[in-house]
C-alpha cells in the first residue's frame, strides 16, 4: 500500500471540514476515496466479503454521525480506521455468539471442526491469517497491508503502544509457526 501523502492528508482535512459544514458533495468524495481501503481492511479482518461490506456500511454510518465530534480533521484516517476496526470486532463477536448458540445443540465436536474448515479461504495466506485471532489479524493487516506504524495502530485500536508491539510480535510468531507447519 502506498503511504498516505501530505497532499492526501490536506485533501482529507478539507473534505472533513466541508462535511462538518454539511457539504454532501464532500461527503460523497470522502466516501468514494476511502471506501476501497476500508473494504480491503474489513475483508482481511472478517474473511467474508459480504460481512466486510456490512461492516463498512455500518462504519460509514458511525463516521457520518460522529463527524462533527472529530476535533482534529488531520487525524481522520486513524479515527476512521478505528471505527472500521471496532465495527469489524463488534460484528465478528455478534456472529460468533449467534453461530455458537445455533450450532452447539445441532453439531457434535467433529462436525463443528469440519464446518469451520469450510469457511477458511483457499489461498494459503488467507488461510493462515484465518487461524489467528481477530486482534492478531487486525494488527497484522493494519501494519503490513495498510502500512500503519505502531503509534497509528495504537490510536486506531485504542490500545497502548506497548500492547500493540506485543500483539504484533505475538501475531508474527503465530503466523510464522503456522507457516512452518
């Protein structure tokens, strides 16, 4: 991913300021600009294109509703990614609880494992990422695929930097171990 340039940040700041003033065209441009990146990120975290689309739609609703509360328009990128990340985690938790509740009574242990295996992507990297926890997938995606530094990931996930470093280290180790298996 190309690192976000200072020109891009200025454009984002301008669009955010215009959105805060109620300019619908600026909102449309902001959505058009960020929608693909948010979808890619949500797809990595959720491992499901339909779920990713739902997550991003929900995130945009949250972003639009709270746009007035964003005091520093320069921080839009990290602020918006935090909302997308939180939306991913919320939806995954809801789905996991619903799935667990529905399947506990219907399936024995062996069937549960086989059903879970059918959801894993064919691509090796996606398969390996899929075996990691949501937090580990999220920090790896933010760092390696979205190009964020530890301090940015800390802001996005609302987690202390030291914890993010630890999560990245653990995620890399788990990914490496899975790769070696």
